[in-house]
C-alpha cells in the first residue's frame, strides 16, 4: 500500500502480468510453447557439475603460471526440453561467446580485491616514537632505540584516558591507511611488471575491449508456432577444419585461454584451460564459477523472469487458463493476439499501464490494487472512497504519489503547508507571492471558514413569520 500511495514507484518490487488464454484448441496448444518461450534460463539451471583442476607451470625463473582446467558438464537435453527454450548447441554457443569472458572478468575483480588486502602489523605509537619523528639528535635516537627494544619485550600499556580522545583520530587514520594500501598495491603490481612480464593486471586488460553481448542467444525467442522437429540447426560437421575455427574463436577471446575442447557428439560438456600468472593470494575458483553461473542468463525475454500457466474460474463460472508472468513486457504480449485475450490483460505496474493504455486505465488499476490490499485483511472499503483517492492522484494526467513531492503541483499554499514541510512551502509561497482562493477543505480549516462540503454546501433559510 505504501508503494502505491506514498511512493508511486516506477520500479515496483513484484511486477506481474495476468492474461487469459483464448478458449480454442489451437490457443491452448500454443500457450504451452509460449510459456516455455517466456521463461528465463540461467546457466546454473542447466549445469550438472563443474570440475576444476589446477597445476603449476614454470617456464623460467620469472615466468611462473597456474593452469586451471575447468570442465563443465551440462544436464541431458531430455531433462529440460519440456520447460526451457534452449538446446545444447545454444548452450555451448553461449559458453563460447559470453560466459568465458564473464569468468575472466570475475577472476580479475577477485584478484584485484584480494590483492588490495595485506597483513599489516601495527601498534599504537608511543611518545618516544613521536619524538623520533620530530628530528632529534642522533644520540637521543640511539637511546630511544635501546628503550624501544626494552619496551618491545614488555607488553605495551596505554593510558585509558588517551584512548577515548584518540578513537576518532585512529579511525580516520585507518581509513586513510586502507586507501593508501589500495593505491600502493596497484603501484607495486605495476612495478613488479618489470620483473614478471606476465603479471595479472597486464594479462587482463584485453577482456574489457573484447566484451560484447550476444543478443542472438539472449533475446532471440524460439518460434513457438513451428514445431521443434521442423527447426534444426545446420548439420554439424566433424571435420577438423570446423573444429579448428570454433576453437580458435574461443582462444582469440582472451590471451589467458590456453586451450578449449567440447563435446562434438551431444554437446553435453566443454573444457577450457586458463593460464594465469601466479597470484600472491590464492582463491577457490570453483566457488567463483558457480556464483557467476547463478547470475549468467543464457536466454530471456526482456523484462520477464518466469511464466506460469494456471486454471481459474471466470465470472460466468467457467474454467479458463490464465498466463501469469513475473515481470512486465506489454509490447511482447501484443504479438500473441491469436493465443491470448489481450482485451483482458492486467498488470500491477501502474506507470506501464498509464503509458500504454492511458491515465484512465491506470486509475482503475490503482482502485483494484488498493482494494486487493485491504481484502487480504478482510477489510471492505467503499468504492467511492477508492475512486476519490485514485482521481486525486491522477487528476492532472499523470500518476503522482501522496507525499510532499506530489503536493507541489497543488494550487493552494495553505493545503500544502498543512500536509508536510510547512516552512518550506510557506517560504516558497511568500517568495512567489502565491494566492489562495480558500476553496480546499484544508485551507478553509486553517482560517476557520466553513468547508464547502456536506452541510456547508447550502444555506438554510427559515421564515420569520
């Protein structure tokens, strides 16, 4: 309710669409394929397991590498062909054109993040440390060094009174020190490049230039009007020339990819070898691969994450199928008028309805959404109250919230001041010389005038004779 009235957000947390299916045999058959087409597929949903083997390779005293052999095993096509609009060839195509780049970018970010953290042994500075930094004589410094050696053997005890005053300074100093460590780590890695030419940061800049999105895989919907039997990719040849071209395309994506293999028979696995420089901090590559796979989208219809097909009862008491989606894409739904009843399409996204169907349609959505919120708790609100609220939010042709931002378009300064931020509205009205007609109920109450509503709408005259 807060999202509808107080915020009027354009990006709601739970967007959905509900479209009834036409009651024909042809439409009921097509909607099952449409459901599969609209469902988003992530890599982790079709990934069976991942095996990672790492080894060391020493080419010379300065050239030392860690070799990662990552093998991806995919689910059998029979297990997901009924629910997902994806084929094993499409899956391999996504791995070769997009996922390996995402993996290398994730490795780069992880290594830079871990490389910025260093173990620093610190202790609180004593007065003798401060005296050394002030540039005293060499003799006194030598004496201080002897004293410090004695103090290092004994535990350091600071005065409790100084701890409270030094908390704020200590916090600022640590934050500044962390920032300096980040910059120092980058400078040290850049300086080490002279000794180790194949350092991490030098090996990865090409990944940013090679980044691209394969729109054919991500957004090219399956043609559900044609049977899967009729749709076939070009015949896969097992000649060494075709395999060489495909492997070389993957090797050219990034210099860190050392070798690539894939299943030429059933496209159920692929293997990639990554040749990375020795890093100062080691991390678990398998967990990084799985985390990236969970967010890697192999196929999707823009704006829609999941699609469900349910059976409900309409007002006539007849059973009908309804297509429910998590996410909104109204323009995509307009392409399936022969399968869906677009005249009864509904969505809880008020802004999308206002931009597509007009403000009057958005007004009805506001009334229904508020009514549905109260009905969950068994509360019934008079429709005239809901209509009044919706009319006030949409009276100027746009959907505005019930907050001080929405009140800025009000013509009554006194009504604005009676809502929120009175001083701000008073100052604004005074500077602009605003005029109030005293027609709104809030403005009438401020000055003690009878509100023009209810019994205040008319005058009662009584004869004196």
